[in-house]
């Protein structure tokens, strides 16, 4: 059975005060969402403690947005997997396109981060996706296949989530047609050895398009940026029909 996972990626938004305010509003809004939907909030490192404290007794799972591959060492500015698990983190985003684009993340470092996350019992959410230029050049399939081949070397597919995030649909309001997202996610699934990996779609997911997205046969969940910052919007997504 493929698990449904609705995850928010707060990116570099929300102070601790803002995170607390969000949770006070959000938690009760998802009381009636079906139990089999896993709800994850991937928050900035500085919010992990406060969000973890507010999560006791409810169903939201804590996530981080990156992890280093070494257990410890002289890596200024980095955070290790054991530092995350100690704070109650269960999920971690790895290889988000913003890390690949702005911070020099490569498929090799993505692979190292995935391994470290799994070694320490974290479930990585691996992000893959093509740029507009690559899509226009008809390279989408090959780009995705290359990313999967390189990123997943030696990775346990029993403890893995994948998010297909077409880069041109992130934060732009420009939607990937749901049938196209479903097609690419089907392609991703066909390249995996475990048919039960949860594969999410990400890119301008909103309360008004979530029903259609989740109705697609290959799409098991969503990774939500902008719309996860407002309690009403993210709850609207979690409570999809
Ligand atoms: P938006 O939902 O803001 O397009 O961001 C998607 C994303 O990058 C989630 O990781």
C-alpha cells in the first residue's frame, strides 16, 4: 500500500513566534482529516524545537529541509542526521531544486545525504525535476531518469519518499497539467524496484487544485511551498476531497 503524505516545505520562512502562531491555528483545522493521511511540516532548523513541542499528542510529523552526510566534523553551517533525530525529526527533504540551483548541490552530494538520512532512521524526501529549458528541449524524461539513477545508488527504497517538482512550476503559480504530472510520476515509478514508494507532486499546489491532483492514479501526495505557510490554505490542502 502506498502511503498518502501531505508535506509542507516552509523554506526560509517563519520565526519561532510565527511558527507557534501557525500551529495554534492549524492543528484544530485538520482534526477531521482521514487518519491514513500523513501530515508533515518541513521547517527551518531554528523552528524544529518549538514545532516539535507543539506537536505532542497530534498527528503532524516533523521534517527538516536538509541534512549533512557526516555524523559530525568541521562543516561550518551544516546539521547532521543525529542532530535532527534528537529533535524529533522523522522526514528530511534532500536535493530540493533550490539547493541544487543556489547551493551547488549535485547528484553525488544528494546521494550522500540520502544515505546519511537513512542510516539514522530518517525518511528522506528526494526531490527531482526539470527546468523550463530542459522541458522545452524535450529532455524531461532523460533528466529525471538521470537524477534517479545517480541519486538512488545504494538507497533503500523501503524508506524513501520521492517528490516530482518541475522547477518551472515552483512558486510561479504556473501549474503542471495534472495529467502530465501523473505521467512523469508514473515514469518515476517504473524506474523503481519498490512499487510502493510514495511519490508526491510539488509546484504551485493550492487548495483549489488539490482535489484534482490527488485524484490522479500515480500521485500519492504533495510537497507544498507557499500554500503551506498559511494555516487555512494548508489545512484546505490536507482536507482534500
Ligand atoms: P510552491 O508550492 O510555492 O510552488 O513550492 C513548491 C516547492 O518547492 C515545495 O518544495
